[in-house]
């Protein structure tokens, strides 16, 4: 990735000095949107890995069950038509978290080739990340008496990126650009788990809602292209990347089931807010400064 950025910047420098076209200096604002297919980098955890516990839970020893485990349990459960003592398992899953990232930024172009951009981007979950495992035991009359394990994941992140870069006019209306910078970030992921006593391994049900957050300074880079469509209005497409994340603060668990599953009432997890998103948007040129 570093070599790629170096090559892009070198090309931009060469083109900027060799191009006959001139960039339009001045202030502009843009509004962009991107779809995040892997919110908080948690899809692998939600779908495949889960979160290991202390081995004190009845079904798998996992404190948080992966969706693949739920689906496997559904396939191998006893489907003996409601006979006394039989058990069925039903899994309802919808994959990892997906979200919408919205960015509002101000950009100043200067010296016909360079720009500085400051903005704010907010990324939040829109769909995915919810799963339910229903455990049905049939009594002597063949009536199902069931309980459920539910896991609801969520995430959100706020980014304030400052980017400095090079703009390369390719034609009168078309430009390409590349930039690097620093980003302040804050955000994280959370999970709400509700489980019956039969799952938690203790006499009490588990009911936990815990959030893991991180904040700090990271890096950003971008490569994009824009084209003028009407007077001072342009549209753009870019690869917008953030490098951000860290270890969360220690969180305290409340339920006996949760404490038994993790083997402790204190837990901490990594928070990865890094992302590479394809962003689409519009830019409006305000004035020359």
C-alpha cells in the first residue's frame, strides 16, 4: 500500500507540472456517502469466530456464539416431529454489520495544484449483526416449550480527517487527486446478549449490554476523481481510507450468566475502526480566496 501511494503521488507531481490545464483555486464544500460492508471490522467475529469464554456455557463454551455455529446446531438438532424429549434448534441470522458513512468536508485548492481538506465523517450501522437461536423442547403432549438466545451487535464511529494532497487537472472539467493526512477518531462496537439459564450454565439468565470504545489519532489517505457537471457543481468518486483503532477500556459485566461465561466480571476487547470505502458525492465551488 505504501508503494502504491508513493507511485500515485509521484505521478500527480509529474502531471501537475506537465499539464496545460490549471486547477480552480478557492474554497469548496462536498457531501459524500459510502457503504461500509464490514462495520467495525466485526464480520468475521459475528459470522465465523464468535468470542471465546471460560468454557462455562452449556452449548459450545463460547461466551458469544458465531452465526455459523448457530446454523450448524440447527442442521444437527433432533427433528423428530415433536416427540416427547425431542429438541429442535432454529437459527435466525443476517450476517455482519453493514453501515452508511456520511462525510461533510471543506476543501481549499491553492497554487493551481495542491489542496487541503478538513471535514467530519460519521459511520453507523444500518443493517445486519442480529442473530437469534431458538431452543425448543417438546413436553409429553408434544407442545414446544422454548427459550431464545439473542445477540444484537451495533457500531458507530466519528472521524475528523485533515488531508493535504495534490490535484491534477486532466481536462477542463476532469481532475484526479491524491492526499495523505491525520484523523481524529472516536467510536466502537457493542453487543447486547440475552440468554436463558440453560445456556449460561448458572441458575440465572444472562442479560448483558456492553460497549467497547476507542479514540485517538490515526492516518488517512485518499485517491479520487471529480468532474464538473454544471457551473460550480461537480461529482466525485474516491477511495477514502482511515487507519484507526486501539484497545478498549475495561468494561464491567452485570449478570451472573455473563460473568460465568467469561470467567470474570471485567472484559476488554480491541476496537478496529480502520476502513477503505468507495465514496460518491457532490462538491460545490463557493469562491476564490
